[in-house]
C-alpha cells in the first residue's frame, strides 16, 4: 500500500479501532464527529469507507437490523492487517515530520 | 445529545427523501445506509433538534450522498474511458505492427489473426477485467456493464480508425495481403481501395455496435465474478455476525 492516508481516512480507520465489534455506519459517524469536533456528512463517510474497502484496508459484513432502523441491516466494518499497517505508517510519518520541533509552536495564534 | 429522550420508532424523515435515498444508492448499499441514517435521525438528531431541523439534517445527508455518487460516477466514467483508450492504443500498435512493420521486414502476419479465436478471447477477457475492476470500485452491477460498454466502444473505435488510416496510408502494402486479394476477387467492388474502405465501413456500422454490446456482457460477467469473489471471501473469513 504505497498511498499515504489522508487525515479523514485516518480518522475513519482509528474509529474502527476504537469501536471494535461495534463499528457500523452510525456509530462511526458519531465517533468521528466527536473526535474532529465538526459535523461529518454521510456522503463523506460512506465514500471513504468504500474507498478503504476497495484498497483492502477494511472489510465489511452485513448483520441483522433493529426496529429503530426500520429493520434494515447494519454493515459492520473491520480493520484488516493492511489497514493496521497503513495506520502505523501514517503515525510514524507524522512523528517523523514533527521530530525536533518544540510544541506548541510560538507566534500569533 | 445522548441525554435526550430517543424519538419513537415510528418517527420518520420525509417520505420523499427516504424514497429518493433508496433509489439513488446502489442496491447493495442502500438498506444499510438508509438504516444508519434512520437510526441517527430517531436516536440522535430528532430528540436534540426537533422535527424541522431533523428533517433538514436528513435532506442534507441525502444531498451529500447524491453529490458523492455524482462525483464517483463521473470519476468512474473517466476511469473506464482511460482504460478504453489504453486498450485501443495496444490494439492500434498490434495493427500497425502486423499490417505495416512486420510485412516491411518480410514477416507475414495475416490480418485474419486479428479476428481469430485467441485474439477475441483476449479482447473479451480484457473487457471482463474492466468490469471486475469497476465492480470493486463501485460495488454495483450497473457499473461493470457500463465499464464493459465504454471500454469496448473506445478501444474498438480506436482500432477501426487505425485500420482506416493504415489501409489507406499503406495501401500498396495492405493490398498485397492474400486474404484481401481473395475477398476482392470474390466481390463485385470496382477497385481494391473501394473494397477495403467498404469493408471498414461495414465494420463500423455492423461490428462496432455488436462488439460494444458484447463488451457490456463481458463487463457484467467480470462484475459477477467480482461479487462471487467478495461473497466467497466473506464466507471464508468466518466473520459473519448474522
């Protein structure tokens, strides 16, 4: 996987790590909105999940629905080994580019 | 948001918006995404924001999904077109090699080989591969069919244009091909050039639409293979929760 992960892709993958077996669309949306502290649209989330699945970083399974969903199924997402490796690389890259820089940076905010 | 009392299970977003959502999404994705939005609407947004703002939220989510689908479809078509042009380039190279370059160095490569069984199998396999890739990108059954159509049309149009250019620019060389001499003798055409160009015109009118349609069928088969592979993988992974 040579492609570098974008910030939103990292947020989605990390949400899968945090949610574990409870990672389905609505929970992921909630979790990312809380972490990013901004509203996230369904279009952005599902197209990202689609892309990550096409790259083989995540896989998904359908499971039975509940009455609150009108009986519609849930699609649970799981992080694959490739996804874990991509996240590790992304973290290492961030650490690398911040190395030697004192945080927080000074100057006007 | 979680402190709010959840809305009852019969609270629903605007019916037209929900119907539109189910219509615009790929059949494989629609139920789960519509379920997620309905759950979020009932448990999160409606109790916190009230009916009007919750309905607006739902319509906003629908708009975002429509926007992403439009962008995705456009990107998909561009991608299919690029694959079609690339395959057309390969075909054009083979045509130039077999009709111009090899005969000039004394190697004969009958034109008939370009519609021989092996060549056709390879061509259809290429269309099926494009369908397979389209399925992996879009997870819908319409995308592989469309990919097969687009790739077949683009590549075969380029191939036919190349034939037209080669046959006219290198007429002296091409008109010496045994199968062309044979078919000209068995036709009622006034000249070899007329015979060759009529053959090309027939190819455009008759074979281009037929082969484009077959490209769509091959693309669908590739998509079917992709869905079968996904299904088998999910069975083997043993992660089914239902």
